[in-house]
C-alpha cells in the first residue's frame, strides 16, 4: 500500500487521491485473497481442512495489518485538511 502511495506521489496525484488509492489497495487485496481462498479451497461441511484454514487466517491477518499501515497517513491527511 505504501509503495502504491509512493508511486502516486511520484505521479503528482493529490494527497486525497493517494490516501484513497492506498486504502483501496488494502481492501482490494484482502478481498482478492478471500476470493482465491474460497476458489482454491472450497468449504466442505463436516470435513476439516487445515490448509484452507491457514489460507483464511493469512488473508484475514493481511487485512488486519493493512489498515494500521495506512492509518498514520490517513490521520496526517485529516489533520492537514482541518488546517
């Protein structure tokens, strides 16, 4: 996400656009990981699947770490917008 925000900065996009693209990248990547998990490891009722559970955990873990990564930039942008 931060690499995408840096690329946007190099392209001269506004800070609003950079923040939006950074957040969207995190949400999109999390949703894509969940879609891939559901496609590759479909749930079978009554049958445990530790590999599918691990893939699901990793997707959710990425989502949990994605927001705090962009949160400082988001808070900084909100502070600048108030000024």
